[in-house]
C-alpha cells in the first residue's frame, strides 16, 4: 500500500465511512422489505405479497389490465412495495411525541446510543481482506490509492465489536426507564436480563475460533479460520458447535423471535419502545436491523468461511490456484450474510416465542455449559495437535 | 504525520482524563440515581479512551466490555428497580455519611501507602517489571493482548489467580446473602 499523507488518510477514511453507511442504509430497508415478503409467503399474509399500487394513473391502468387478464399485477418481486414505501414514509413523517411525564434528556439519548453502538461496530468489520479496487490516478486527492474492504484494521477488532454491541443495551434500558410507564419498564428489565445472560455464551462461543486461529483481528481471524492454516481437521467440530451457539445467542442479542420478550406485543403492548414514535422509534428499528446484519457478518466471517467459499476451514481442499472458487471474494461473504439474514426471517415466521423462565433456562443451563465444554474441546485440539 | 500522531495521543490522554473526572463529579452530584449511573458509564468509557491513547487497546476494549457492558448495566438494572426516594426519607444515607468519610480516609491512606513508591519513586519510570527472559518474550509480542497475557500468566500468575478467588468469594457471598433472605 502506498504511504498516505494526513489529508489523504482523512479523505479516504471519510469515503470508506460513507460507503459503509450507504451500504447500511440500503441493506436495512431492503431487509425490512424482505422480512414482510418472506413472512408473507410463509404465513400466507396477503397484504405483503399482493399489494401492487392503486387503480388510477398509468400504473393503475396497467394494474387494471393485468387484473382483467386474471393476473396479479407487477412482477412478483415488486409486490408489496407500496406497503414498504408507506412504512418508511410513516416513520419519517409521523409526529415525534415525548410523553409529558417522561425524562426528556434520557428519553432522547436512548435511541441515539442504540444507533451509535450499532453503526460504530461497522468500523472494525472487514467485508473483504484486501483492496477492492484502486482509484484511477486522475482523481484529485485519492488517485492511486486502494479502496479497502474495511474501514479500519483494528488489531483487537473482535473485542471492539463485542464491546460496542454490549453498550447497545443501554439504549433499550434507558429508553424503557425514561418512558416512565409500566410496559416499557417491564420490557426494558427483561431485555437487560436477557442480553446480559446471553452475552456470556455469545462471547465464550466466539472464543472458540479465536483460540483455534490465535488472532483478535477481524480479517486475520477470518482468513486463518477459513483457509484452515495450522488447524487440525478435528477443529471442525468445536467450530460447528460454536456456530450453533453463536447464532442462537445472536438471535437473543438482537431481540429477534424466538427471544423477542423485550417487545412481546401480546404481553407488553410493544415493550421498551411503547412510548416512542416517529423517527425516535425509527432509530430503535434501525439499530435492531443493523445489529442483525452485524451478527450475520460475524457468523459468516468466523464460522462459515468468510471470504472463501467453503465453511469451517474446509477451504483447504480447494487449492488457491483454482481461479474463482479458490480465491477470496466479497461475493462469497455477502452470500453467507444474506443466507443468515434469511434464516433470521425464516425463524421469525416459524418458531413461537419462549416463555421467560424457558429463556433463562436455555441461556444458563444449556448454552453456557455447552460453550464451556466446547471451548475445552477446542483447547484440547489446539494443545494436542 | 508521525509527530502529529504522537502529540494527538498525548493530548487525547489529558482530554479523556479530564472528561472522566467530569463524569465522576456528575455521578456524585446528580440528583437522580439513573443520571448517576449515566455519569459512571461516561467515566468508564473515558477511562477506556485513556487506555486507547496509551496504545493499550486490549485493556481499553476489556474496560468497555467488562465495566460499561456488564457491571454498569447491572447497576442500572438495580437502580431502576429500587425506589431510592424511599430511603431518602428514612435518612439512611445521612446516617452513613460519618462512617463513609472514615472509610474514604482509611482507603486513601492505604492507597498512598501501597502505591507511594509507584507514584513518586523510581519505579514509576518502568511500567512493568518482569524477569529478563520473560521481558524478552514481551518485546517480541506483536499484539497487545499477547503482551498482557504473557505478563499475567507468567510472572504474575499467583496474584492473578488470587484476584479471581477474591471475585469468587464475592460471588458466593452474594448468593449466600440472597438465599438467607428468601428462607
């Protein structure tokens, strides 16, 4: 990499940050759209899979024509799009209410903390281990500089991401407390207990790949795990168990079904964000979906092989000389991320919510011992071979 | 460039230190208990910033992970549940003031007694004193985490283990107290 002066470093940093922000702001709305459609198809919800615009104007004429032909108008991939657009417009345009008895400062601070913690995590996530492309020399400041697949190369990246996501819980707890209302408080308490409980197995399950590969740097760890460099083939078993535990805890950390007790709407109205409306609610929404993307990035980077094709260190059977399949690619990474995101939606559509005591049982009595045994097994493999 | 980074690092340490103190003062002075916890959280994050500006990124991240992510959340959890106004009326806090002052004075005396050499003596110029053959391993450590673990698990293993036993004692004590109340 050519050495950069201060201006170049800052401009490049800015460009990379903006690129990742654009990525987030494209992926999150698409994810909500996908969620409506996937759940619509699985649970036969008609609105999300059929809505296709009105009966007036040019599109209306098209729609009427297609209805007349006995077909559902518009391409099936675009059906439900009006609902999605209306959803986003509602979020942005809705009146922003702060309840009279709420603690104003903390009430405003809470969604900010949530979003900051969720977005900050991306500065250490590597979407690709090297340079994606190089700016042509004709660009004024950044000419000849590589556009890397990550914002910064933190050498304790995994810890950084875990630390920031553990700060995200304050958004929920403080928002719940500041609302000064019963249901949010109950939701917030549930959330605090749940996230603290599941953070233990989550962190321990991530220790398995860290132990096996011996690095805390996001891209180093991912590359070492997927190419299986100096890793015994037995390591695939602890990695597989680790993947299972990590995704389960990831579901709990992001408050997704079957662990969505903080916002169990049949019991708690809407949980911790009952009193929130408008874009403040939108921020919580944004943070939740961003966290889903983060969990997917983690799972795909550390367990599913990251930038390489095959998961769990199986990549060593494809020599690096094979043109496309043997090389790292950002496509493979996003393929895995989208697969896990789809699993998120799939589980939400099929698995019912846990009861509170069951939730705690699963966390403390099953997942925690399982991860400890798993970690011990990983240590044994590392020690013996 | 290099020069600028070095000065920024030094200045950042001072800035984060002052901010941490401000957070601490806010924590003591705040009327609402939740605001106190927020001040505490801010202080913890600033201390992590101090570590980061000293190139101790592992310690900084561990600070956020353990304190901000775990312990302060538990504080918040308790503070939200307990109605502190009830205790204010009973004057529990006022009763404790005298003994608290005594405890603080004793604590400060012990702290200065233990760390006098480290703070004002010759030892303050050396960050970590290891056996020479271990110090060599420390120098080749490429990552912060490696350096810390080599220090902890080689020369300082016994103090480290004793510390964890103390933590365990606190844990067991908490369980015993909670159980006794319920019966």
